[in-house]
């Protein structure tokens, strides 16, 4: 007996609803990134930062801060674009560009998180190699969940649809 493919109900959003959803997504992501950014800044004033991290690691933390700041800028840009082009008008281009900006923000965010995770692991575990593995593992997991998993879901849905068309299953 053939396994029935799960059919998902879908509904196309109008431009206004799509813009609202996109801006809401940015608003949901932003507080978390800002909180992380604040903790990154506070860490610099901690005595352990100066005592236990060498200059290279301190600079690595600065790079992580810069990456998270870049992520903040990218997440906030859709709202600025919306205001600049008139908050009473929404275009397909706005939705597309803003979606790309939100997705793009996740790359420096993942890198910044992974770098700081590496530094924290190094302080706690006192082993550079294991700390590097920890940082790389976190980066890989974030990329997998944020980029690969959503694409895999679309690929599976496309394959199920193709299978239905080829076999005539409904």
C-alpha cells in the first residue's frame, strides 16, 4: 500500500500581509540579537576578559561583536526601507529584498555566535582544539537549521508533488 503524501494547505498572501509577516519576523528576531549584542559588549568590561583571553582572542571577540552588529543592521533595514519608500505602499521588490536581508542577517549572526561560543568553550575547557570543534559544530548546526532544513523541506514537498503527478495518486 502506498504511503499517502501529507498535503499541506497553502494560501497565498497578498503584498500587505506578506510585508506585515516579514516585518513581524524581523521584530521577533531583533530583541534576541540586541540582547546578545549587549552581553557581548558587557563581556569586554569583565576582568576575566582581560586576564584570561590573549590579544588574539580579544580581537576574535571584537570580530564576533562586529558580526552581530552587522546582523542587527541587516534585520533593521527592512523597516527602514519600508519607511523610506512610504509606509503606505508595498511592492513585490520590497518583499523580495527584505526577505533576502533577513536571511543574510543569519550568516553573520551564526558566525558571531560560533566565535563567541568558541571563546567561552576555550575559557571553560582550556583546550583550543575542543573549543574550535565546539564553535564549528555550533556554526554547522545553525546553518543546517536555518538554511539546509528549510530547503530540504521544500525539496521533499516538490518530490511528493512530482510523485503524485507521475503515479496519479491524490
